[in-house]
C-alpha cells in the first residue's frame, strides 16, 4: 500500500494586512516521519501550523492533514491531530489530572476512558505525583510536559509541536526530546517547528528551512549539511607564522583549497576517515608542529548562514552557550 | 442528534471548568461573597438612615436592587476567563479539538448561572438575617428568582463580549465596571428616582436596569408591577438576542486572526 502523506500543502498563502506571512509554501510530510520546520522568528512557521491545525484559514492554496482538507473537512482534521505549543496551553486553575480529563472529554472519549487515559499519561510523563496539584504550582518544564500529554490524549496520528522547547532550560529540553522520540517510535507523525538548529537535527527525518514565508531548502539533515560542504579538519599550529606553508603541504589531501581562519588552518575533506593521519603525516614531513587538530562537522547553523546569508536567531547562540 | 449531544456534553464539561476556578482563586470568591454582603451592610446601616423610601423599610427597598446589581456583575467571571484564555493560548487548544466550538461560550455562561444561584443564596440569607421580608406569594417569589437568573444569564453574554473585546483580563475588568457601574447606580436600585435632580430622572426612569429592579421589587414585595415585569423580560431577552450573536461573532474574529 502506498501510504498517503500525513500532511501535504500546496502553494499555501497567508497575509496579515500588508505582511505576507506565507508566500506559497509546499510541504509534504510522510506518514510516520518527523518533519522539522526550521526558521527564525517571524519566518511563518507558526502561521503554517495554525493553518494545518484549522486555527486559521489560508488566503490561497490548500492543505490536507491525514487525508482531510483543513478548510472543508476541518472537524475531521481536528479528530486526527494533537497540538502542543510554545505557550503551554493548559489551565492553571485546574490540576494536571483535571486538565487531561477535560481534554479527553472534549475529544468525546467518555468519562471513564478520559480518566484512565489521564492517569496513564501523567505517569508516562513523570507527572503522576503532581497530577493532583494545580498547574499554577508547576515548573515550566512540567507545564510543557503536561501540554504535550494533553496533545496526546486521543492518540492522534498526527502531532503538531509548535516550538515545543522554546524558553526551556537544557535539562527540560532533553527530557522533552526523549518524550517526542518515544512517540515517534510508536508511529506518530510529527511536524515540529523550531528555531533551534540542534533540535531539528536531533529529531527530524526531514527539514524544511523556512524564511520570510518561503521554503528555501528541504531535505534530510545530512543533505542540508552537504549543501554547505562536507566535513573539515581544523588544525592549530604551534607556530602560527607557518600557516601558508601548512596550506601548501595539505593541498593534496583536501577536497577544496585549505584556508586560514582565526589562526587555524581549515582543511575541507571529502571524508574524515584516514585524513587525520594523512594530515599529521603531511605536516610532519614539512616539519610543521601541530598544537591541536579537530574535525568539524557542519551544523545547521552553517546551513542557515549559507542559505540566507545571515545567521539564525541570536537566541540560538545563547542556547548553545547554555548547553555547553 | 449526535452533534446536539456533543454540544451539551461539551458545554457541561466547560461549565464545570469555569466553576472549578472560583474556589481556587480567593479573590474571585471574595468578589462573590464578602463584597456583595459588605455592600448590603454598608447601604443598610450607613446610608439607610439618610435615604427616605416612603412606604418601605429601606432594607426591603434595597435588597431587590442590590441583588439585581450583584447578579449583573456575576458574569464578570466570564469576561475574566475568556480574556485569560485568549491571552494564554488556551483558546487555540480548544479550537484544535473536535469539540463543539460554541461550547466555550455556552459553557462559560452556563457556569455563571450556577454562580448566580450561589450569589442569590448568599444575598437572600444576609437579607433575611437583617430584616428583609418577602411580602408576596410563593409563585411571585419563584418568578422573581427565575427573572433574576435570566438577567444574570443575559449579562454573562455582555461580559463575554467585553472579555473577547479587551486586551487583557485587567482591561476587561476595568471596561466592565466603568461601563456598568454608573448604569446600575443611575437607577431605582438604591434610592427612589424622584429624589434625583430633574435632568437625571428621565435617564434613570428609562434605564433598563430600573425596569429590572422595579420588576424584582414587584415580585418580591407584592407591590403593583405595572409594566415592569414583562418589560424587564423583554429587555433581558433582547440583551441575549444582541450579545450572544455579537460574542459569537467576536469569538470567531478574535480567534481567526
């Protein structure tokens, strides 16, 4: 059986007044995969998710989720999806259990099954002890977990996560990533938006990079990295004066011309296997001493810079610092 | 039929949610109990001696008026709740669920009916303790209570509209009180209209709030109702007929931004 895509959009357009949030977005998310929609603030990610979850009508173009049109079959779409977002939409004045029970009732699961499912989700999201407490006493990470649990109440086949870890500390982020990976292993299709490149890299099978309302690149994380170039050796010399000599000595093993940057020699290589030894040998033969040598694998930061000519959001940088 | 059944069950689930909030927010609980009781006591014992209400004890004159006022303001929980839901993104969650969309509004306003009943119990208890007497038939008292609940329900829709139209819960609170407070005071609720300056009297007399208070007074005190009861009913139904669709329209607009 040829599976239909879980999500498919065709030339999706949406404007807010004179601001064009989406300018013709085509996406295709295969059933059972994780699709990352990556882009800076204001790129149109949230607008796309809001259209796909029936919260917003597109101005033009069409979108199907789980085979249903988001405009004409909106209520059928809603029965197939779960949504968790950056705002952690849970009711602060209810307990964790009451929140999940309410969502179950609104999915029309019935009282008994709603309660059973609430208990089950609380324990699988490590909230069993907190389930009877009002959500306003929860930490940020606990709220996000409850929010994600609420999105899963009806075991929806398609899950939308709008910046699921924005604003969370690194420990909570990793916890949430683990939870998302566990879901995916059970066959849920996930479309997630993020402005964190490492998050898309870690979770997504395919990534669409979106900027100013357009998809500017799409592929697997590795394909996107290949667009920027392969791996690279970074060699720090004991005597930085000898950089040009080193560039000449290393030219034969490089896939592209080596260059000097920040006092290091950068050597693009086709594959890292064996090339470290070759590089060491080449420099040794030339009598150039090595202080340090490392392999640099391109990150999605490089992808973004390469595609848009400008770095991704500053928040990303802060977060990376925090992560170290 | 399934749609209707789901509509009712969704409304009940959300009404319960709306009600659970009240005991958990002490400031709301104060707003429903201590504040109106304090109002009653202040009016009866501080102003009461200075206000002449020919033919009535002031406590008998006041109670119907102050009860209508507190029931009108009972709907502010709906305004607070809706603007809170908007601000915190909860409306998005609800709208992404396969529930009946209007249940968010009907659930809130139904929840208000329950809080209104609670308010009536508190107010009548206090009233009876400080000397208020029903001087009408049981049927009239029951009709009066039903009218009060209908009035409360109508103003819940006014507050729903206010809540959906304001940028924050604080703003909705401010709008609600700024608009409705003068309306409730320039009426027959607290003083006889004929003691007001002559330019103000026509305004007070034509104030629908005066009609509602006069109707409650007629039904609880057994005085001739004139047109007040049916006029109050018409006003109340008209408010629902205007503000329920207006709120629904506003809800659709606000959430499809």
